[in-house]
């Protein structure tokens, strides 16, 4: 394929989706080494792209704010048009993302054949629901003859400011920061969240094994993490929820021996810094393609439930009121899986 000066990637979904799109950007940069590759994301996800050597510019589109309507879409499309992109790759399957690439007058536009805006693409690629999301996103490159050998893992790049912030956090914790195990108990979807008392019991088990425990999350998770810390004893765990930026949390995870997480963005962030993950899946299943992708990562789940999966994302409450998919997972079972992973670290 001919060289290209400017390429645009559009992924305006959740933080985890953006992280899982980074391998696509990384391969693009390898293939088009001299190209400028810009990345359109929502503001909440933008930081995971900062410092990334494959990304020339991070463009923030606040689709949920006042700029997200028709007028805002038109304005950002006009700005993008000035950059004279030659190729747009759109992993996000929303109509708005396809419209944005079209309005920006980018001559080559590729997306999935399941996108609601597929009629606006110049090429479509089959959306394979049986493979991992990383591999699905990479499959978009086949439209231009680019094949990738095996799975490519995402990478994020905390900088000096993030390293300094984590240094301060861990120094304030003193001897609690040795043999660090991360626990990320939050998620947007309630039915993807293991119970807080189970997380607290798991933290107790890790502490009894001679590890230190840090609770990881954003500002939205601060209350939940404070409750878990209260159950364990606030002086016995490090509560980092809401105290670090996204890349700061990535740096903190980089220093952990292991992360235990729900099916949520922190597990993908851990993969992107090379930290192994034990992921707890409830309402959703790894077969959707969003399991942690690292070579040592493990999933804990309850198989054989006729009600599972109950939706593609999870929901506010268990639709049949039993919540067996989470209640049937014990802290001891998660610890056993964690020990298997830790032996490989």
C-alpha cells in the first residue's frame, strides 16, 4: 500500500475500549513509520494515550457534553478536515463515529460491517465475535493488506510526573508497599462488580500471606474503596482511589505483582504495563472478547449458569434476583487462582 502522511483512528467508547485499540495504533505506526497518526477519543479516555510514541496527536471529542450534538459534530469534523487525513480507521461501531469520518472528508474510511454507519465507509471488515477485541480491531487493517502475527498487547506510557506521584503515595505508606497486590473493585455496571465484603476478605487473605494491598480506582470508586478499607482496617491497606491520574494509576499497577479486578478498565490498564491480572467475571463472559489479554492472566467465573451472560455490558441489578454469578465466587477461590499467577511472576 502507498505511504500515507496522516491517518486518523476514531474510538470514542470507554477507557478500556481505547486501551484495546492501542495495538491497532501501534501496528499502524510500525507499518506506516513516517505517518502522523492522530487518535479521536472522549476526554475521560484521553490520558491513556498521552506520551504514546505511536500517536502524533490526541483529539478530544466531548460527545456527552454540549459539544456532542449535531453542531459539535460538525465543528470537530471541520477541524479534522484541515488536517487532510488520507485514511480513517473506525473500530467504534456507532453511527456518530462513522459520520465524523465522513464529514471530515477522509477519502479512505474503514470500519466493521456491524457498524450502524457502515454505509458511510469505503471498506468494511467482518466483525468476528469469536476472537479477542484486540484481534478484532487489528482485523480492520486487512482491508489494506496488513496482517499481524499473533496478539499484540497495548502499551501505555506513564511519565516522570506519574512516577513521582506514585513514589510519594508509596513512601507515605512505608513498609506497606512491599510485595504489592492491587485490587480494583469498581466498575460502571453493578452486575459486573464482585461484592465489597468479598474484596475485603480477599485483601485479608493477601495480607495473611505476607503481601501488601493497594486499592486502585478513580474518583468514582473512592467511596467503595473507602468502605472496603474500613472493613479491612484503613491502616492495613493503601487506598489510592481518586488520588492518582489514569497514567498515575498505570504506574502504580506497574509496580504491583498482581491485580485482581472486575471486568473493567483497570484490568486492561494492568495488561498495558505488563502486570498480570486475575479478573472476576459475573454478568459478562470472556467469550465476548474483553478478557485480560496478557500471557499470565487468569479469569474466575461461574460456568454452567443458564442465565449467563445476561447482557453484553452488565446492568444495574441481576435480572433474576439471584446474582449467583458473583455470589458463587469465594475469596478463597480467587486467592487460589492468584497464587497460580504469582508463581509465574
